[in-house]
C-alpha cells in the first residue's frame, strides 16, 4: 500500500517531465526563435529607416542641384550644334556693340575645337570706339554672356581723337546636353 502513493507521485513526476520535454521545451525554443526573429526584423527595419532617411536627403540634394543647374544653364546660349551657338553668341555680342555705339569693323566665326569634352568655337571681332564705349561693351558681355568668355583682347590707340581699336577673340561654349 505504501507503494501506491510512491507510484502516484512517480506517475505525476513522469507526466510533468513528459509535458516539460514534449510541450514546454519546444514552445520555449520556438519563443526564443521568435524573439530572435523579432530582434532581427527590428534591426532590419532600423536599417531601412536609415536608408529611407538617406535617400530622402539625396532626393532633396538632387532637387537643389537640379534647381541650381537650371538656374546656371538658363542664361547659356543654346543651339543644335557648335556653329549655331557661335552664330547666336556673335549676334548677341554685336548687339552689345551697337548698344554701346561701337563701330563694328569685322566679325567672323573662327575655328571649332574640343575643350574638356565640350566644344568651343572662336569668334573673332574688331570694333572702334572710345574708352567709355569699350568699357561698357566689355561689361555687358561679361555680365550677360555666360556661354562666352574673352580669350584675347588687343586695344590699339591712334584711331583718331579719343578712339581706340578693339580686337577680340571670344570663345563660345557649346554644351551638347542643352540642345537647341
């Protein structure tokens, strides 16, 4: 009779051990695995948030750079090819000369060459005028023609009282991506 309570306790202990081994340990192991997956997912989510923030910053910078590029290229002389840009630049420069009442002696489109992956066309021009006209003209060209830079300047005097000869070579820049 004393054996029955020991057998009862042994039975309950065996049942408890079986429950622990067959049900509780697998559930505990699955919970640890799920906890590990949650931590991993949270880490991935944190990295994704960082990437989103980074890409949002890049998009903002890109928009700023696009606006700056548009602003900087807005005043460039555009054309389908280097010679068309040179012709337009030549017309603009001659109009500045007329505005300053310079005498236009000659102008012609010179040679075309590559410079830093872009095309540059020389514009050779000669004018006559007084000092104020020449200074005003050069200021107008400098402030308005972003596609044109002065490559060579030669001023000669003795053209008459207060008159000077102005010989210039401009470089007109053609940027292919701007098109016409």
